[in-house]
C-alpha cells in the first residue's frame, strides 16, 4: 500500500481534496453550517415551532439532538416500563402467595368465618376478571402471532410487504443522502417525506403486532429488528413536527436485507441449498457494507459534537461506500479517508470484522456462483470398511426409512458405509438427513445408467448394490422396467456385484432371469412387494395375525416400555423381537432339533425356529437348505447356522458361546459369555453315537446301539434305502432307520398308542416324511397314481387341469343356494384399466401341498368380472376357486357368499388412485371394510358355522378324544354383526389405518406398527416391507426364510418354470415330488380344551412350549390373545392382538390361540380318503369339509371365566357320551361330524336346520370343484 494503509490513512501531502463552505446560502435554508465562528445559542433560547405556519428556523440552529432523543427515549423508556412491569408482577405474585397462605391458616384455625367468607367474594370476582382478561389477551396474542407468521398466507404477505417497504425506505434514504444531513423541509410539499411517513406508520403497526405476539417482551425489545425500528420510526414523526429533516440513523434499514433469503424462500423462488446459501452470504455482506457506509456518511458530514461540528467534511454516501470497500479489501488508496474522531474510531473496529468477513464470504460466494456440482466428486474407499451403493427411488421418506432400519442400534456394529447415487441433488431436508449421518452416509449426484458415475462410486469394490422402488407410482410396470434397466447397467459394468432390488409386480421378476450375470445363488435377490404382500395376507387367512407378527420380526423396532397393564404393553414387548442368525455352539452337535430348541428356549431364553442344513451330496444343486422346524430326524451338525427370534443381536451370541461344561449350571442367561474351553470338531462317528444315545435315553457308556458292525449296518441301510436328492441327506437319518428296525432301542415314547391304531409322532412316520420309498403301500399307490395329476411339477402346490372361467362363475342365486362355510372371501376392486396385482400370489399359499385336499379352504372372488378375466390365466390351475361377479360394496353379493360364515375376508384394490389427497387413495378398501362391519345377520344359520378352532397334531388319533389337543372350542353360536367377521384390509397410505376402526384412539401421526388394526392383524400396508432391504443385505437367508413361510414353498426353480409358461404345470407324483410335501406350516393351537387345557388356565407359556415340542413336535412362537383378556371384567370385544415370542413365565389364559409351526401329517389323508372318495354328496364332503382341519379364525370364544372344574366335568360327560356313540370319521354320513365340534343337545329348530341343510346339500350340487376331476 504505497499510498497509505487502510481507509483511514492520510495522504502524505496533507489536507483532503474536499473543502467545506464557510457561508451558507440562506435561500437554500441550509442550517448545517458549522464553519461559522458564531457560537451555538443556548438550549433555553431555542424556539420550537408548534404550528405549520411557523417557518423553519434558519438561524443555523441544529436540532439533531431532538431526533436522537426521540429514539433514545423510546428505547430506554420502553425498556424501563418492561423492567418495572416485571418487578411489580414479581412483587404482586409474592404478596398474593403470602396472602393465600395466611387465609389458609385462618381457615384451619376456624376464626373469622364470616369475614373470611365476605372477603373471599370480591377476591373470587377479581380472579374471574383476571382469568377473563388473560383469555382475552391470549386470543389477541394468538391472532397477532398468526398475522406475522410466515406459515400462513396472511403472514407471508405481511412479511414480504414489510421487507419491500423497508427496501423502499432505504431507497428514499439513498435519495435524501444527496441533501445535507439536516435541512428544513415542509411535510406538505416534500413528496419523499410523505412516502417515508406512510412507510413508517406501517412499520409502527407491524412493530405493535410483533410486540403483542412476542413471548418474552424484554428479548423482543433488544432484537436487531426492534432496534432498527427505534432509530428510524420516531425521527420521522419529529421531522413532521419540526418541519425539518435529519438523515440520522435511517441507514439502519439496510439491515433488513439479511432477511432477503427468507423472503425468497417464502415465495418459493429459492429451492436448492446452493442458491439459499449464496443469497444468504450476499445479503449479509451487502447489508453490513451499506450500514457501515451510512454511519461514516453521518459522522463525517456532521463532525464531532465536542468540536462544535467544525471538523466535518462533505462526503457523499457512495463515496463512503467506496471508502469501506477499499478498507475491507485492505487496499486503502488514501484518496478518501475519515477525518472526524468518531469516523476514525469506527474504522478501527470495522476493519477487524470487515476484513474477516471479506476474506471468508467473498471466496465462498465466488465458489457458489461457479457451476461446479456440490456432489460431483468420487468416493474414496476406506481400508477395512465395506460400502454399499443405494440407488433408485431416493426421497426423504425412502432414505429415512432405510437408514432407520439399516443403522438400528439393535444390530451389531454396522461397519458399512452407505453411498447414495441419484441424478437429482437432495433438497434441504434430505441434505440435513445426510449430515446427521455424515459418518456413515455419502451422497453423489449421478445415474447408475452412466458407467462414469458407477466408477465414481467404486461399484466394482462395493459389497452390494441396493435398488429402491417407488411403491406409490402410477405405473408399476414402468417402475419395474426402470429398475430392471438399472440392474442391467450395473451388471454390465461389473457382473460379480451383488444386487438386491425391489420389484412391484411378480410377473416382472421373470425379466431378471434374462440377465446372464443374474445369479440368486451368489446373493442376488429380488424383493417382490406384491408377492410378499399377498403372501402375508394369505397366511393371515390360515392363521389370523401372522402377517403382523412376521412383519414385526424382520423390522428393527426399539423397545418401548409401558408400565400400565394394557394390551399395548404385551404387544410392544413382542414388537421388540427381531430375527437373527448365529452359528450354534459345538455343545449342540449331535442333538436333535427339538432338543436344541427346548434347551435354547429354557436356558438361553432364545427361540430357534429353523436351521441352515448342509447337504453332504456334492451332486445336489444347492448343498445348503433352510429347514423350518424339521423335527427329530435332523441332528445338529458342526457349524450349523440357526435362525433365532430375539430382541437383540447380543442375546443371540449365547447360542454360539454356550458350553455345557462351563454354563450348564448357570441360571442367568446374561452370564453366558465366551469361555476358554477348546471346541474340537466331532467326527461323524462321534456325532452319530451321541445322537443315538440321546434318542435311546442312555448314557454314552451304556449305549450299545453303535457297537459292533455299525458301519456295515449303515452301509447296508444306505444301499437299501437310498434318499432322494430333495430329501434330507444326513447320516443320522440312516441311523434313525437302523434304529427303527431295532424295537429294543425304542423308548416308551416311541411305542404306538391307542392299541396300534395310529403311530405316534416320534415313530415311523418320521421316516415316511423324509423317504418316500418307505411310505406304506396303499398311500404310496394313491399318491403315485399314474393317471392323475394332483400337484404341480415341483410337488409344492395342489394342481388341477385348466378350467374355463365360465365354469367357476357363480350367479348370486347359485351362490346363495350353495351353503358356503369356512371359506375365504376375496373382495377385489379393479376394472379393465387397472394394473394386475397378481392374485396368483394370494392363492398359491392357500394351495400349498403341505395341506391335504380336504383341508383346502374354498376361495370366492367378489369383484369385476372384466378384471378377474385378466387374472384368470394365472388362476385356472388351482382347485376350489369360484368367482361371483359383482362389487364388494353390494351387501347382496356379500350375503350371497355367506360372508358371515367365512374364515377370512380379504379386501384388495387394484386401482391406481392418482390423486393429490393421500387419504383418498384407499377409499374403496375403507368403504368396503366399514360396509361389512356394519352388516347384521340372522342367527338362525349359526348352527351351520362349525369351523374348527384348532387342529389335531400329526400322529394323534382323531377317534380318541383324549389325544386331541382341542376338543371343540366352539365359536359363537353365530355371527350376528359384521364387526365380528375376520377381515384383513390392504392399505396404500399408512395414515389411513385410523379410519378402519372407529372405536380406537390411534393418533393420525402414530406409526403403523403402533396402531390397533395392525396389531390385531386386520390391516396391512406395503410400507412394512421396506425393512426387508436391509434385512436381506445383512443375511440373505432371512428373505429365503420369510419367502418360504409366506409363499407356501415358492422356489427359484418354480419361478423359472413360471417365467417360461406363466402358469403352473401339472406333474405326476414321484417320490421326489411327494417328498416336497413334507414341510411344516403355520397354524394356531387353541387352549380352551384338550391336552393343553390345564396350561391354558393360568399356566406358563414355557411349559406349553416344552410340552408341545416334546409331544407333537410343534414349535410355538407367539400368542394371539383377546384384546381385553387382561381385564378382570368380561368383555364382548372379539378383537385379538399379537404377542411375539413371550417369555417362559408368561401366563396363559384359556381364550389364547398359540402360533405354532406344525409338522406335516402323512396319515391325515388316510382316514379322510374313504370319505372324500366314497360320496361327494354326503355331509362330510360338502363345503363344511374344508373346515374340518382348518386353522382357527378370530371368532369369539366362550367366556374364559368358566372354571377348570366345570370344564373337566363337561369333558368327562362328553367322553362318556362319545364312548356310547359310533366312532368319528366313518363312511356313514350321519356320523361324519368334524372332530372339533362339541356334541351338545340341540333344540328342535336347530335339528330341523341341520336336516334341511343335509337334504339341500344332497340335492344342490356343491360348488364346481375339481374333486370329480382330480
């Protein structure tokens, strides 16, 4: 700086180039002359004009102090009043508090009652007046808050108007700055003064609104905007009164420019973060610059007061702006500088802040103005840390849901970095979300269709790529096509990358198989939302509430503790459970699956439901299979992966750390931690010997079942009984066959019961389940009939020849005459233009081959025939399906299909409602649900409703009521109101769940899983499936397990066949296909009667768990309990809710239904075969036959207050009566009662109804089934 340093530097030559005039022209009415030697007159000699006729004083008298005094008095006077008011209010509160205490003391002493009463009356009146005043003030305050709030239209208009007028006042200041600092002006002649006056009147009114709306008056009084008003509004009124103008502090209006970015956001002009930040920086910089220039302009043109204003210099406002700019930039030319003491002092402090602001703001402004993308960089991989790439539908909702589940605290330390790739830059909310997770989340702008962008995110080194779909799009096929293109692009760039993608439509999954590098065996997965959604709903038809339980299991939920004894307490305790996998300790090697389940549940407080079984055959396509509750025949191998239900991943570690030597005597599972014992792998011989000893009940030393020629015997067995490629290939299975040939090695549990009529679940049926060659002759002949195709080519589903849709269409009269019961009613909304939702995914789980034919529930579709014709191509190979053309909103159609006798009513919608209001997206489903719930029915047909409320476990004798776990838990005599009909409704928008139940108190903002309809299993939304993305990434077996449970057995091989022909293909029964029927299924066990009745009335859940597992190989995993079961008084409410994985000591009630995994019963079809093939017109094979073995529904149970003694007496009476009658399940139609119906004395009217039904069923042919064809 050759010419000087800073804006306050002086040139070396001396004085400035501007001169002050010594003489002021009186014609210009300039009173700013400070160079006159005449002294300023005394203040008491001033003449202040009071009327407009008095001319402005032109004697050189300065009145700046009057303007400044008006501002100072206003500021300090208001501050004094606020502080005085607070002080008085505090003193008044203290005094009143003391007075109240003294009055209370007088009342306690009992003195002066009359006076006290007389004195209290005016006090009460005052309190009422104060309350009324407070209410009035509160209303005014709320009104003022609404007026100035930018959240309302009025508030936005007012805020924008105030900003615009502030800028207008600043422009007027710029115009007046060319005049002297103080000058005489006539208000009636000066147009700018009139406009400025109008502006300031508006500012005064706005200040009053802000003051009223302020919660803290003191802090409001000290705000920047308030200070601006104090020093700009009062001087204008003084100008009008004195007929003179003083520029003064009007430059403070420039501070309003700081709000410029907010104003542009209110007008929806600024939308991107870069633009908002740029405007913020510019507005702060400019407002500070202009404000400081105004102060320099004031003090330099006025001079120092203590120098009698003699040292002033004439500077224009824009010269002061120039002076501050060269000062901030540290150039300091020296041509313009501060001359007054006040100006120089201000420059000393300003150069500190101004220089810092200039150095930081200007470079950032230049950077933002550039075109460089903020998210255009490249990802730098961190050594030792994996990363995944997430693309597709990236929005605030989808990302927040994904991160909430992916980064949940219940998971182990997630050492994975998430890289989002999207072609649109994130908005402010999404950017804030990324910043909150900046340690594990990064965002890059680009497209996966561009190889350059894939290289930027290092897709070749990524652990996986996840593709999110838009579940609410108008065209699901187009959305699937976009995601498929993303898969093609990613696989084309790097074929080995693992991809997990969401698909909306099931039929679009076939296109993924066309991609050469797509390989599900290497971890590639497609989560079909329609398939899983309809699968969950289908499972709810078999076990109501199961959809809620499974959805909560794969979603990460935090534990919410409730102290009150309400249904939410038990529900939320179950919601905290999730599904985890962990390798089993070597201490479990050789034990059977049920033994390990019992040990893990009782000692480790964990629930194991499945294992990953490693096949030992190298030629098998997939050596790893997931076995769900396989039974006693499967022994745990070394390194077996278990599937657990627990509340935390740390709890599951107990199964890996468990050591029999160290932890056998530990009662607290939290103390089970890693020990120092060595864990050698056991040989095959050792594992087989341990398994043998466990089964025979002897110690390893005393057991002789593995002595001698065990190896030769096993070799002989392997040659004699070869296992199919799809059966379990375990050495222990052959050992089991060897043991079954040795009667001496069988424990008493394995002996036949009931005089040898049926086999126990622990004896030979286990071999028949896993070796089709060992099936008894008659059943093998029936199942392998060469002339009949009963199952599809994979043996996973029931199948029938394709039927024409006209053969399954029912008219309303035909449906009404055909007495339907125990069926499933599917109400579907759709038309010709609606997108197909894939009803095949709903029907397939209901036609799984692990059900016997007579156990299949009849399915009746009620909806538009045009829509169902389009879906029929995928449904024509399934038996027991009918269609009633109509609408679900028609009560006549609903009554025709006997909706009050159905086991479940499903409400679906295929219409894509592209409307702005999200609440109207589910209008059809909500109206249909409310329509059904408001229907009333006649109770005269209640006797026909004979649905079973439980099932007979495999191996139990149906002819022996002693062995039946449920003796006939009777439903309500009839359903007289639609509110008791079991319904499950599909929703698109989660918030619409509040409209389903009118009697609940769910808040509209409550999350879906916390609402009553979802907890009860009566509502399901596709949004709950979002958690499957992260669950599948961490463990791909979770998706396989969920798909196995939900779809009824859909496999990748089956999907390949459907992709070829778009329909199931029938196949002949072979040992391999029949072996596929042997898989467990979900059912519900009733506790009202049967062998578990003693546990149902106050027993422990853990005892029930162990008893069911030991006796029937049934694995219990939850409870479906009445909502008001915890109340001490009886309730008529029939709603139930889900309790997932209750603790061991959880108390049971008689009305509970227990979720359990039930083994497939081969012999269930034998006793039924003679009935189902002897006479189709008999009562036993009518529509009621579908409910003989059905899963219980959510109907009402009898009052649980009945005592156990009365129930035992009733059981004894029933057993005596049944002993005298003919046995059940004979060829005689009169005795073909379902096993679960209580035999009770009937009235004459009921008997007539039954006889009428029997005669009608023999005259009217049943619904066109495939029993005649199959």
